[in-house]
């Protein structure tokens, strides 16, 4: 039986963390998978997010028969940084990251199971391959900007995936350890960097359509984050020239 851990990055999620806790208390069970750990990464929250998690910790652990680890630091560093800290703390065969707003239900993990059984390195949820179900769309301007980001990322990074920013992604231990020890992007473009590195390392990337629902409480500030994103995409390619990693392919799981 393979083991799995969940990574949930949080930043000022006091008003939405109840949705996450409710989903977890609803139970998580998938054939062939044992949930080992839930890792919440508090990215410098100024509200009661961490208190709410601690307050429900014992209930969740009892329900899921898995341990909760809370990684916390004072300064907000960005979602990419938070994801990296959580990933490096996981020791499971697979690690799944998802957003606290539960835009994609944990139950969608069942769609990843056939690929996990095959030892696929990186499995990413997609909303944009023509087979996904989007229950509630983003505002049109955000969808247009999202398509633009996807196209720009694919052109600059030569990755060619349909959806970078869906927060529902799973990594084998082999892939996770190699990718996240080399990431440099702390904020919004971290998804693009992760998939770029996965391709450069000749890891197998599998997209799978998921059910997704927009949550209007997004933390993305378009005016601030888009210019930074363009800079990050160039930085990713520039950094690649100095990146010393092994691109030899080995089995994802032993």
C-alpha cells in the first residue's frame, strides 16, 4: 500500500478554513492509499487561521487516523515558498497539494489513483483540456488573463500543459525531492516553475480533468502579481543555465 500526505498552504484563511476542516472531517479514504500526514503551511497569517487549525487538530487526526503538522513563520513569503516547505517536510510515497478554498474536492484524488499505481511522477489537475467540469467559472477577465498566462508560460518555458494554476497536484517522492530542492520562485509563478523543472528532469507528467469551482476569495492581486509573473518566467529560464541537477530517469517508487 502506498502512503500519501496532503499539503495545504494557508494565508489569512480565517473565513475559509472552516470549509477545509469540514471537508477533512467528512473523511478521506481511497483504496491502495494510506494517508500519513496533513501538513498545513501557515504563510505568515495575521488572523486566527493557525488557531482554527489547532482547535480542530485532534478531531481531524482522530477522524482520518493521520497526524497533522503545522509549519508556521511570521513573514508572508508567498504560496510557492509555502508549498516548498510543505513538500520538503513530506516523506510519503506521494504528496498531494490542494488549496484551502477546496475549489477541487479531495474526492477528485480518486481520478489520480490509476496513475499512482503506475508510478507516474507528476499528476496535475486541469480545468482546460475540454473534459473538465467547471461548476462555477471565474470572472471573464480572469479567465482571459489565465489563458494568456498559460500560453505565455508554455511559449517561454516550452512546457505545453493545458493548465498551470489548478492547485490540485500530486508528486511521487522521487519527483518531489528533486523538483522542490531546486525551486526559486516564491510567489504566483511557482506552478510554472514546478512543471518546467519536471520536464527538464524528464519526469512523466500526466494531466487529468477535475471538477473545479471558483472561490471569489482569491488572494491573487492582478495589478501586482502579473508584472512579477513575467519577471519570474524569465528568471526561471535564466536560472536554468546554472541549475546543476541530474536528469537521469529512475523509477518513481521502489
